[in-house]
């Protein structure tokens, strides 16, 4: 069993012990994921790249980033649980798909979208 699977089990146990599954429709989980992603985004809102790079050295800033990123991961795991798919397998499939869309010889060093390579 992967570490991601173990984490997913722990998240589901946490949810179920509190009877929160009743609130976790797929729609609600997707909305909540985006709220948490927005909280992560808020940490860098209005800052330029140089400021964020300086902030990376700050323990408090890194702690906030790690907490918000963890919230995003937790909601992704709950979405996968609700959706009945393995998130790790889905990520591997997506990378394989992206390897086809973005071949190294065309995409290396480029920020262009696949249809413009």
C-alpha cells in the first residue's frame, strides 16, 4: 500500500469519525478544494516573484504554505475517494498523456501550450 493510500485512509477515518461524509458531495468537495487553493494563492497575492522568493526563506511563510498545500491535498484525496479512483494512478496516467502532448524535442524550454508547439 502506498503512502498516499495510507494518507487517504487516515483522511477518510478522520472524516467518518466526525460524520462529515454527509457534507462531502462531489460538488462540495470540488468547491472546497478551490477555496483551499485560493487560500494558498492568497499567500502570494500582490507579491512579485522576488518577494515570494525572499519569503521562501521565512519559516512562518513556509509553514503557511505547507498548511494550505496540505489542505489542497486532503481535498484531492477526498475527491478521489468520492469519485472512486486512485489519485496516484490518475496522476501517472496524466503524466503519460502529457508526455505525448508535450514531447521533449518540441516542449523543452518552452512555455507554449501543446497546440502551439
